[in-house]
């Protein structure tokens, strides 16, 4: 996997988080650049200037201390402490040139003192006490034979700017405030897009579109209004097509009734029986389509236990003696039109029931969809003819015809099943089952957990 692909996989998927990332990334980089520039230029320069001034004071005090008589030395270091330059005292410990630092400020101060003092000294940082101890040799030894050392305890605040942390706090506080305001603004801009997405998802699954009104930015309002116009046109076309076909089917029932009456009065014979079979086939086809059109037009979607629906359809299919094994653990609650889905499942099972002796049904609930697998041990369908099986009245060359009148009762079995499933926003496909027969894979989306 390339670096670009890896970065794309790590990037957030939602529009809200992507927008926040687009906003937060340049702000964070700008703040980092400002802080870096502040510490590299302003703060370091200020720390260096303060350290240089402190080093000059230390060198000056050391020169004065060398000229002070030993009898006046205690008085001298007392004046140093009273003037708050440093806390001074005479130390009997010899200078060993030891160095102990605990931060960047100590490094700057040590460098400045080395440039100023031309002698060996001790530099010991005490971060807990917030002081730096500097020991400077005054002479090899005092009158009593002990070395004399000037020890200065200097507050760390005199070596570097003491309020640098306030700059960081101010930057952090204002960044949080601005980020919070940006979050509210981004959220307010994303909400109309989310509502538009929910309405489009409901339309794609043939569910009632929620009460949606375009609002937000001008471009979002235009997209929302275009969606409402599209939704109205699609609904009008679907209703017109359904009413037209239902009307045609209803009108054909009258001539079919007359044909049945004439056949009843006709003398018996092979031609009469063949024509009667055709008339009965047409009657079943019309009845099936009228029922389907009526359900599609009037039935409302509701939370339905798909597992219970599968058990009902499986019990009905077992009447023919086929062994049916159902695996649907737990309640599978899905938002669907129960009568329409029951019709689709009946058509699928009746087709499998005609050509198989054993049927396995497995239903599982995923994150985004509920999956149903219907496997049988029948002859199956060649892969290149599976799409043809969804076309109404198509006669397959194999021994298995999924849309004949006897299996589906109307010649529209699998075609109607696919229409119903797609009306719910799902899909249905044909594959090869593990026993070698046909597998019908059906999935229904879960727009949200119920």
C-alpha cells in the first residue's frame, strides 16, 4: 500500500470531520509556526540578553570581591543580598568546575557566564528551589589557609523571561475558543446536508421522505430544492405507471371472464383445454400483478421482524414436503413493507421448492444491511443466464425456469421479487449454492437501527 493510499485510509470519512480537519490543520500549523518563531527568535534573544546581563553582574561582583579585605567580606556579601542581586556567602568549598543543568535556560546562562568569566567556576541548577548556584574562586587560600570562594545563589527568573508560559497559555486558550466557535459554525453548515442525505436515502429505499425543507447555504438550498422537485417527478411517474398498468390489468378481467364463459359453453376437446389453460394463466398473471400494484401503492413501511416473516413463509413452503432449514437467530427488525416482502419471499421459495428437495435459509444482520441467503440442491442456473431469470416470461433452456406459471403462479415470480426488493433500496442476485444448486442472495438496508 502506497503512502497516499495509507493516508487516505486514515482520513476521516464524514463531511463534518473532514471539514474540521481542513479548518484545524492550517490553524494548528500556524500556531506551531508562531510558537516556534517566538521561542527561536524573541524568547531566545530575550533569554540571551538577560543571561548576558546577569553574567556581567557576576563578573563585576567577582572583581569587587577580590579587592575587598577579608574582614569586610561578610559586609560585602550582605550588601549583595540586600540589593537583591543574589544571595551571597563565603564558601569554604573549592571550585571544581562542575556543571549541572536542567533546561534550555541553564544552557544559555552557562554559555554567557563562560564568555564573561575568564576563570573556572561551578554552575549548579536547582529547579525545585528555582535558583542557580554559581561558585567563583576569589584567591587560592585565605589567611587561615582555606580557599575562599564566592557563592552566589541567583533566582532563575533573572536568567530568562519569567512570563513566557503566559504566551503559551494565551495561544492555547484563544485557539480553544476559536476552535469551539468553528465547531458550532461547521456543525450548523453540515446539518442541512445531513438532512438532505437522509431524505435522499429514504427516497432511494422507497420509504416515506421525512419532512424536509431546504435551508442553510445558498448552494445547499439549491440542491435541496432540486431534490424536492426530483422527488415529486419520480413519485408522479411511479403513481402514473402503477395506476396505468393496474387499470389495464383490471380492464382485461372483463374479456377474460367472457372468454371463460364461452369456453364453458364450447364442446370438449384438445383445443378447448389448451385455450382454457392459457386463459387461466392470464388470470393468475393479472391477479398477481393487481395484488402487487395494490400493495406497492397503499402499503406503508413499518418495523417488521424479518425472522418471523421467514418462519411464516418457510412453514407455508413445507406443505409440499420439501425439507427447509431456517437459521435466523434473534429478532431481525427491519423497516419494510411486510406484505410486499412476504410476496417476494414466497415467490423465491416456491421457485426453489419446485426444483429442490432441501432448502437452507440463513438470515444475518450486519451493520448497514440485513442479509438473507436461500440455498437449494436443485439443478441451478448457468452463470450467463442468471440475469435472464429476472426477466418476466423468459423460458430458460435448462430444466429450471424460475418464472414459469407453475412455480410462481403468474410467470412474474422472480421479476416481482426483484422489483419489491429494489423498491426497499435493497438488491437480489443469483449465485451457486454450496450443494451445487442455486443461491438467492437478498439484502435489505438498515437506514438506522430500530
